[in-house]
C-alpha cells in the first residue's frame, strides 16, 4: 500500500492492480498504465544547460511517464559505443524512470556514412537522425538494409532540405499575412513517400516521427494497407493548435511547424482510425534566451512531457474528439508494443480531475518553453509509480 494516500485512492489502486481493465475512472481520479514517450530530447551529454537526464526524467515522471526514448542530437553524437557510453553512464546514475537512448543512423548525423550500427544494436532502442532527414536515397537504403539485418527499426525525421527555402513556420495564411517564410507540407510528406516505397521493397521496420500534415496521414494509411511495416507518431500540439493560433513568440516555433485546421482534423481522424499509432511529445527544452528571439530567430522546439495528458484529455477526450481508451492506447500501450518495452501493473499513473492551469514555473524540466502557458486543463498528474516504486507524488495528495 502506498503510504500517505487517502482511502479512496488506496482502494482505487488496489482495484486496478487486481483487475484486467485498461484503466479505472472515478468521479475524482483516473488510474491507467504509465505513459511511454518514444521521442524526447534530454540534451545530455553536450547541452545540459537546456536539460539533463535527471531533470528530464523527473519531469517525465511528473507527466505520468515511466519510459522514454532519448534522441541522438547530442555532443558527442551517439554514433559509436564509446560515445553512447557517456550517455548510458549518466542514465544509470541519474534517471528516475526507464530511459532508452537512440543511436544515430549516420556518423555525426551528417548523412554521409552509417554509424557503428552493428556494435550499437543491443544498447539502443532504434536508429534515428532526428532533427535531420536523411537526404540521399542511397544512404537511407543502406541504413534500412543494415537495420533489417540487425532486426532494428529506422525512426525517421522526414524533411527534404531542398524544399525548405529558409522557412520557419507553416507556409499558410499566418505566414502570408505576417511576412514570414513558410515551410511547405511537401518537405515532410514527400520524404515519407520516398521512404515508404523503400521500406516496402527492403522489408525493414520503419517509424515516422512527428507527422503534421494531412498528406502524411494519407500516404502512411495507404502504405499500411499495402502491408508496409510502418508506424508513426504525432505530437500533442499538432492535435490541438494550428497556424491560426500562432503568436509572434518563439514558444510557438517547432519543427515540423503548426499546420492548418485541415491538417489538424486529418491527424485526429488518423488517431481515431489507427493510422497514427502513438503520441510522442518531441519534448525539446531550450534556454529562455534561445526562445526569446521571435518566430524567425528562436530555436525550434517546445517542451511537452509535463503537459501532454492534461492537454489531450481536455482538448480531445472532454470534447469527445477521441476516447480515453484510445488516448491511453496511443500514449501507453502502442509505443511499448512497437518498441518492445515491458509493461505490467506495477507501472501506472494517476491523474486527478479538476480545474488546473499550466504554469511553466512549476515544471521540473529546465525548459519552460511552452505555447500553453496559463492554459486551463481538466486533470493533473498526482502519482506515478514505476515497478512498484513511487517516482512522482504531487503535494496535493502527499499526506505522509
């Protein structure tokens, strides 16, 4: 029995542990499997002023997560066992949840030579050059063939650099009205199309990062029907905001950018019909200075690990745009199935219903760069348990 919890909460936990239900919901609480995020940036080693394994993993626990996959845009890039070991040592020492690193697809994420994939395969969750699309067809073919031989997955940030033209927000109405350079949808979905054709031919396991366009949903839906071994993710922000919500504020700048209303509706449809397999935050902390330079000059990326479920519960479940069951499958179950991670009844999280406000000053993440500052939400995490041990407990229920 978890100490310091009221009897109603204790009985809910005991009922959940004994039963087979995916989740239990009372008037006051929701208890469900803890979440798994396959796309986070914890910035260490190399950029610990933005985030560390310790701060990122604590923030994850506060968001209801007990498993995350850390992206490889680090210094040094984890393209060899020697470089990866620096990160693994920090994880061993500082992580309060399960942290699974990616290795890069290419040396230094430069797209020119494959990383030491064979030596790295047993130490990483998958291979990704996240932050950069693999530009040449020959290189992604080599990567897919190698990954298939190793029974590992290619996890792709799909972006055709030749179609960017210096853009930094969506090429839509807001960009046109305010004189900003836009990022076209083709820069994303055209590279997805290329990779899906190759994945179909080669037969490798393939996962698409942070899709944001209606065309991306459609080409992935088609590929699944054709039997391609593909999964994909989208981010909470793409399901909630559009370029109509943009402000002249660096906290609204991410890559891919916020797209149109039509794109958002297509993503929600894909979430509901199973085309989109999971929701990942792309948690990307930056310093206040890096995000204070407006839409054009601020760094790309927002934080999301502490706000994802409250926002999605409020904007999708409460508005009846998706079910709570579907949301839990996309945040807890499907990521673990696809990436081969364990899950049992000893990994769970509890959210309390109510009227709350997102306040970045309360974040455990070093990053405060959120477009959802002061947004009102209908739930907050009060308890996260990993392998039977409490890794986060909110002061609201801390009576011990």
